[in-house]
């Protein structure tokens, strides 16, 4: 009864999976509530604040607002844009290639063992991870968290004609996997086939499906064509680019970003990471 509760997000006033948070605060007779930012979700949007004030509580709103919005940026994007919070990530050589034209089927490794750990950390923080058909075929990635602690994200791949072989790691059944396709849906353990129309913008349809399935965050790891499609469609919230000092001289060019977007640089394990944040 003499305490103050500090929250990044406005306490909810509606019934969802749990009863309203505002009701619990009132029930426990907490007299003072400090709120970072108002809830963007239309079912709340100030109602929790009003409920607390109507109950005679002292409510302060907007303390460290931008910092709190950053903490809950995935939640905000999901509820305001009706799509997941989208992070694009790739590693590129000093001459801006992300891969070579392969003859032996061996992928080029541009990340160091330590920066690879950071990639797995980002995977653990995401609800889902996406690659294109070419990356799934050539790299045969598992798309799991092995070098960090945490849950495996839902794996997502595009396979319009269902041409990916069944022995790829994404079909091992160990982690839920979504395959977006135009073909009839076969049955595989822990694999969900989702039909979309590839003659129209597939990314728009994919975002709608992921929103309906309550996926709040998506990490896109490649390849270059898929990443460029997200950039060209303005479907991204942040981009992380690892700069490798080695040169490839030829191969698959890295995606291009407009000069209108500024970036900050971070140093991790001797590697420079460029970080873009999409702000309209």
C-alpha cells in the first residue's frame, strides 16, 4: 500500500490470456504507478491508465518513453503494423560479396566463430527465422540455436515448386518449420506447408500469415535476393551487417541499402557491425 510500481508499458485493462493487469494493481492497493509509454494496442490505448486514475491512483506517464518503446519494439510493430518486427542480417566481404559462385558446394564462411555466437543469440531472441530456397538448398542450414542458450525459432523457407530435397536439415522434424509454396501440401513431421500466390507479392502474404499465427519477430538470414526483396519492399525494422576484412573478388553481391538510411557502428570480437534502424 506504500509502494510504487514502474512499468515500461501501460497495464492492460482487457481480458486476454490473463485477467487485466490494471485490475490486479487496483486490487493490491498500489497507490502510485509510473508508466513508460502508452499501449499501442487498440484494445488498451489509454484505457488502463483511465481505469487506474478512476480508481484514485496516482499515474505518471511518459518517463523514459523512447527507451521503453525500444524495449517493447517487437510488440509495438506487431500491434501497429500487423506484421512481425523484422531484422535482416548478413555478413559481407570487404568488397561487398556475401558468397562465391560455388563449384564444390562448399559455402563461404565470413563470420568468425565468435561473431557466429552473436548470430545464434539473435536467433534465440526471434520467434522465427527465414531463408530463401537457394540458401536452404546450397547451405543446408539447420537454422537452430547451437552456439547460444535459448529456444529454436520457427524455421521458414520459400519453396514455390516444392523442389527442396527431403534430406535437408530443415526437414529433420526437430523444430517447427513453415514452407511457403504453391503446390499441394505433403505430410512431414513438424512441417507446415502454407499456400500463397507467388504471382503477387509473396512477402505481403507471408507477413499476413505470420501475423495471424502470432509471430512477433522475424530474423531474415538470406540469401541476397530474399534480403533485397525485403529492403525494396520497405519491410524491415533493423539491419545488422557484419564486415569481414577478407575479399572475395567475385560472387554473389551483398544487398544494397539506400543512402538515405544512416547507420551506427559497433565493434564485436574485432569485427565491425553496421546497424541500421528503419525510421519513417
